[in-house]
C-alpha cells in the first residue's frame, strides 16, 4: 500500500473505498462543478451519474490493487481533505500516464494547492514507476486549471498519442516531460 506523499503545501493520501462518495460529490455537486463539467459552462459535457462515475473509477483506484492501471489520492491541507488527484494507466513503452485533479470547493482554488499536488504526484510517479511523461487535458474553457497546470510544468501540445481519448471536444492536451 502506498503511504502518504508529502508535498510543499499539500499531502497526498491514498484514497480508499470510503472516499468514493466524497470524491464524486466534489466533482458533481460542489461549488466548483460548473467550472469543469455540466451546464451552464459545459452543456456538451454533462455531469456523470454516480453509476457512470463508478464505471470510470473502478475499485483499483481506491484499493491500490492495480497500481499500473491507476490510483486516486486525497489532497490534504493540514490533514483536511481538499480535493482528489489521480493517475490512469501507466503505458510502459512510453513511460507515460494521464492525470486528473479536482478540488472540493472554490475556497481552495488560486492558492497553489492543485499545482503543488500535481508536482508532488509527478515526482512520486517518476520515482516509483519511472514515468517520464505526464498528460492532462482540460477544456480550453477551464482557464484557471490551465494556469495551474502551466505552473506545475505542463505545456500545451498538438502531439497526441494514439491511445489518448479526450473528455472534451475542446480539450487542450498538456504534457509535462520529466527531465533527469
């Protein structure tokens, strides 16, 4: 089992089955939801139902049983949960994975917590699994997220891997290349 991962501002705690409902609510029912999914800003990308969320985020994201397929972490600030971050399948041939992140409430955005969580998870994945390339793909409408991802070292690219399937029609693929 993965242990807590300390960042500069935040700590990443491996998510458990008990965290599933809160993670879903942060995405689907928080005061941040309209900034990333569903109407009015994303009428083309409806909020998933609980069942659709469970189909996307299988048990291994919460029990650590298949770490090469993905894992979810709770972002904590002073031991209080403030969001989630996860990685998907690690493609060994390319040493690449896709990340996703969302915070639990507006009061946590613009303070560097998401940026810190991204930097922390990338460092961990590089050390543990030798991942060298990280992908994240926000909608171009999510300006705040794009700014945070750039601060974490992600840059827009038009070079899309064949296996990449964006969530949004206007997704901007951003890549962070680990240099060491």
